[in-house]
């Protein structure tokens, strides 16, 4: 029943094989399958070395320990996990085999494998509920920072990024190391993880403070490279600059106004057709000259890449025949926005090489060294996860890993060219995305205060899930700029965005009366465009505030560089929930509308329309109000003035 092999603890019963082994600092990996062999994929933990473990085996139980993390499994298969000697995870059983004060006829077990066609199983893992607070798990469009009580879909969608690593207030971190589509529920009565189609159970746990478990986790899953200094300032983008001259005129105007512009972004449908990754020469006649002029202003050029391949494109037939496309089980296409399109298969290494070679020849050759990896979930016309087959398996089995592989295609291609300052924008992520130089942004979101609150929680939780580079569409993507109150929203959003990892203007600003440049059925002139979205586009009163905060961002670059370096050295997020810096302060575990920007600045954004002051909790210590210069003693709550042009920020002394 219990054996030790190669430094790993094995348990076998009723056809199930379970093993536990040490991996990483204070970490244990748990795997279980209804077969004697385990699948070879390590997913987020690819290449992570095993560690030495202390193992004890008796007739009725077995014990394994790695530093501060330990596990005990009894002869009936029930597993308990201990952090610093305290049981933090206990498997959930309600069945006759256990003498428990529950109805034994329920027959509910912790590890439930339900057979499916093809040899897979639908998997359910249950733990006893605990009185705890839970954070991380990626980016969800909800205002909950503490995820206790939530049910989350483990699937990728536009504006939703499932990154299944969490941090508990009980002193542990937990990685669900499975890219299958599924769900998790952190209920009052049970914690329940589910995968719709998988070969095995696989998770990893580690003990420590939030900072320690993030360090331990990212040591195995990877850390972001050093963030390039020439991308720490303002990024300018809109839906969409239609021509080379439009892009240059915007950059020239920033230069004339003396506002440093680090990055300008060329959005979608600059191409001839989806799946033809190249400029439409009618509207982009000399990309190399454009890039040279932008560089003369200190501005890098980023180009939008979609994974969609129109059936009429020049590359479709070849990619289909080579097996480089995701295959729908039903229907003849995957995506139907301005074209009948399939999607390239990023889980196929040959497909990744094919796409990069097209982008290298048609973009990088002109000096473009930043890529906007849009549609990276990937986005389907209908999210029918049972309908798509990838190189690595079905969408149900492996779909959540797609954005990691998509980011990998460009990171490895750029590295092979010798580029070191890699920084690409992407619309989705999974565990491990951070190591491929990816800036996650929160997708096509609404422009209102409710959405602003959702992004606030999303940014903090995705950082706690190991993804430190993150941004939003300032002011929202879907926006009517004529609506009453939009200027207030834009100001509050921009003020907050200055204290986010990346400061980026983007959005489809409506109502637009800008007509297409021509009526061809393809190319850069076909797709619509929104209203102007530059700092000066919303009136002089708004411009005065935005330009002042843009200047503050430039002034903070040396500090930002230090914080970004810490992210690459130990995995720490740039935006940090209060408890990350103050884990011993109970009030910091409930302070859900303020955060630390790195270790030094406490930021309390205004997240509600009409608010002109707000309460801020200052932990023990001395703090300087950045707006008034006053020094305050922490350990209590203060009321901060917040007129429309002020965001409350306090410097830790």
C-alpha cells in the first residue's frame, strides 16, 4: 500500500496510484492517476527540479516532509497537508469508511475520477472548508479581492485569465497544475476543484508568508525577465491608427508637446487579411522609415498580431495541410470577426515557428521589436470548449495553456535573434506566462466605475498568481466619451494607472463617425476606427491633469526599475495587496481598496463616482502624504482628501 521509490512516496489502492514528492523550497507535489503510470507533462512546473524529502512509512499511514511543508496519508487514502505543523488542507470524505459525524450513505470521496471516452476522466478534488482568506487565481471580472465564497471557471475568455495559483491567509500557496477546462469553488462547506477531461490529478503546495510562497512558486514556474527601462513610461494606443502617417503624426505631436512617449501601438487590420502577418502597403508604404522616425523620438513601435487565419488568406491552405491550425470537431471555422477564420495552434512547436518566421520577415526586419498578442485565449465565436482539438490534446484537456505557448512563440523567436529587452502585450495568461516577457492586459472591458473596481481586484489577484506585468485599457475599451461623467472616470482611471506596472492608453472611443478609408473587401482601410485617444483628446482641463501625472510617471522611473527588478529576482508583484508587505497586520488582510506599489508607496485610488475623500488604513510606522507633504503615524485610519485631480498616495518612511 505504501512504498518509497526514488525519493517519492507512493500509495496504491483500488486501482489508484498516488505519489507525493518534494519539489522546490518548502514544497510538495501531489499526483494521482487511475493507472500505474503518470503522464509526462509537467505543465507549469516544466523543468523544475525535485528536492530531498524526509519519508516515514508505517502499517497504517505514511508521512513526507520538505522543510515547512508536510503531508500525511492514512491506509484508506485520506491526505492531510501541514504548513509549519498546522493542518491547512484536509481531504473531504463523507463515506462509510470513516467514523465521522456525517451520514455515511453519502459516499462522497475526496479524489473522484469519472471515466470518459478515450481514456480520460472527469476529475473532482475536494478539501474540507477552512476559515481562511484566499487570493490569486488570475484575472476575473469581479470586484472580489478575497475569493473565499467564490466559484471560478477554469477557462480562458476575453478579459478572463485563469491562472490557478492561490495564496491562503493560513500560510500556504496552492497550484492546480492542470490546464484542463474546469472550475473551482471555495465554499463555506467545501473546497472543490474540477477538471472536465484529464489523465491525472496534479497539484503543488508550499508553506510560508505570501512573499515566501510567491518566491517558492515562481522559482519553479519561472519569473519575468528584467523589464526594459524604455517601456516604463507612457504607451499610446487606440482602436485604431489606420495609416503610417496617422501613427507618425501622433508621435510628432507628443514630441512637440514635450511629453515622452515610450511606446506607440499599431492595432489590428493594418494587414492585408487575417493570417497574412504583414502591412498593407497601401496604408503603410515604408514601415522601416516609420520605425526610424519613431526611434528618433525615443518611441518603440508595437504591432498587433492575431492568431486567426482567414480561409481566403495566402497562408491558410499551407497551414491547414501542415496541421498548424486548431481543428473544430463541428463546423468549418473557429472565429468569424470580419472573416471566416481558423486559429493557429500555439501548442504545436512547428506552428509557433511558422508564425514567428512570418512576423520576423514582415515586422522585425523593419526594426519592430514589440508585439501585441491579441485574441490570445484564443477567442472563439462561441466558447464551445468541447469543439476544438489542439496538437497537445483537446481544448477540454489542455486549452488553458494556449496563451503560455503563444507568448513562448515570440519570446523564443526574439531571443534567437539576440534581443534582450523583450516586452510583449498579451490578452490572456496561465501559470508560467510570466517567464516569456508577457504584459497581461485585462481585455475588452466596459468604461464605467463598476468595471474600474473589477480591474482593481483583477490586477492585485493576478500579481499574487505570479504575473507581475499587467495593465488595462485606461478609461475602458467600450466607451461612449459623450456620456456624462466620462471625464471623471478617465481622470480617476489614469491617476490609478500611473501606479500600475504599465501605463497604457487604449480603447474604442465612441460615438465615432470616422468612415473607412476605402471600400475594398480586405486590408487596412476596411475596418472601423474609434475617436482620438491621446492625452489632449478630451479637453484642456483633462489634458492638464493627465500630462501632470504622465510627468510623475517619468519621475518615478528609477523606482519603477527597482520594483521591476525585484519581480524578476523573487517573483514579487509590482502591485501588492496590503497583506503582502504587512502579513502580521490583520487589518491588511481586509483592506481591499488600497494596495502597495512596490514596498514603498501605499496607493488608495478613488473607485467610486462623485467621491472626493476616502478612508485609508495606514499600517504601523511613519508615512508621508505625497499630496500634502505631511508626516503621519500609522496604526489607524485617516481620511484623505481626493479632489478630482488627486489620488491619495502615502510614502513609507
